[in-house]
């Protein structure tokens, strides 16, 4: 009977509060989770990795060199997820290439039929071409970051590590399976 009372005590003392804290921590992922979309899953991962990285950085007991490498990779994963969530790839491309040309779009009725309209804008061909370069670069950045995200989560191939070189010099902090302390 004593064991059962401890289970009840433990439930009310720790588990409920941890559960409520997790609801608060993962609220953005919970709110955005849909069975047909992976956005909520990425937001869960971002929240969890931010929590883990903060605690590993402050309370971690691992060797500092490796701990810092892991925290850096976790923060990078969160940054990539944030870029996806906010779709900031166009802003990243603009930082590299320059600002998009703003344009006004309007509709004009056609001469043949007053109920039919064509869309017009005020951009020159060079400005349109420049804007398309920015959109193309934004797409490239997105693809590069997705590849980087997968590589970070997958981690290194430890079978390729050399015995004559120190582990700390070869380890880059990637590999979700190694992000425990």
C-alpha cells in the first residue's frame, strides 16, 4: 500500500505540473498540428530543441567542447525551422542580391468586352528578371537549408572516424541521437 501512495503522491507532486508545463511549452505546435501538414511537427521539434539546448548549455555535465558543438547544432536546427515557419527565404535572398522591385498591379478592361480584365504592372523587363532571380535564390536557400537540416539530424558516420585523430577534433556536434547529456 505504501508503494501505491507514493505513485499517487508522485503523480500530483511532479507529473501534473510537468504535463501542464509541456502544454505551455508546446502550445504553438499543438495549435498548429494538423494530420495533413508537418508544420506542427516542426514546431514541436523547435520547442523541444530550444528547451534541450538551453538546459544542456547551462546544466550539461559533458565535456565543454562537445557540449558547445551540440548546442550550436541544435540552435541551427531551430533557426532553420524558424526560417521555414516565417518563410524568410525571400529576405535572406534579398540580403545577398538586393531588394525586390516593388510594383503596382492593376486591372484594365479589355476593349472587346467590358466584363473581361487583364492584369497590368509597372515593372520593366530587367526588374522582372531581377525579381525572378531573387525568387530563384530564395528557393535555392530553402532547398539548401532542408538538406542541412537532414544532415544535422542524421549526424556523422562514425565508422569513418580515424583512431589516430582525437574524437573531439572529428566530432562536429551533429546527430540527434547524440544530443543527450
